[in-house]
């Protein structure tokens, strides 16, 4: 199994970034690959427990993902499991951890670590999934910070 690690710095305070990582209304605006809409969900990372999301891709394909929120340590860390739900059961499970801290520039440093991945899926998870999602997250956090 392989580990994916990504880092970002946001021009917003840690508490604001943490809100966007945990609260349903914020997650619905950035969670998932580019062009994805969330059709049905129990998407709340503010408390320990199960979660799921039914995502519809830009081509109409449907994917159901879910798992369990394992830890919430506001406003510093969230850890959750992720697995794709297939017709015949569940796909492999990975663990995602978001760590939030103040950056030296007055913004927020975000460290994302996803463990338990098949090495051949790392590029797709990073390029098609997390890069686009984190860019949307950054844009939303910055817009909200600036009062838009």
C-alpha cells in the first residue's frame, strides 16, 4: 500500500479552513473530483461517525463513497476512512487525514495524507481528485474570507 501526501497554504485563518473541511454546507461545494455534483449524502466531518456521498460526474456516471469519521480535533485535525461502494460490496479502504495549522505568512497550512492506497492509483487520486478539490477549497475559503 502507498501513501499520498499533499500540502497547501491558504490565505485564510485556520478556523475558517477547518469549517470548510468539516461542515456539510461547505463540503458540498468542493468535495469530489472536478465537475462532480453530490446528489445524496450524509456528509458531515464535524463529528465522529459514518458518512457517505453519492457523486454524479460530468458524464453522468454515479459513484457512491463513504466511510467513518474517526477523529475530529477542532480546529487542528480530521481523520476519516474512504471506500468506494460497489454493487458487490466495498472497494479497498483508505484513510484520509487533514491537519490544519497556522502558517508563517498569517494564513493556514494544510497537510493532507491519504494512506492505504494502491500505488497505481496515486497519480489519479492526486491529479484528477485532490488537486481539483483542493483548488476549489482554496477559492471558496479565499472568497469567504474576502466577504464575497
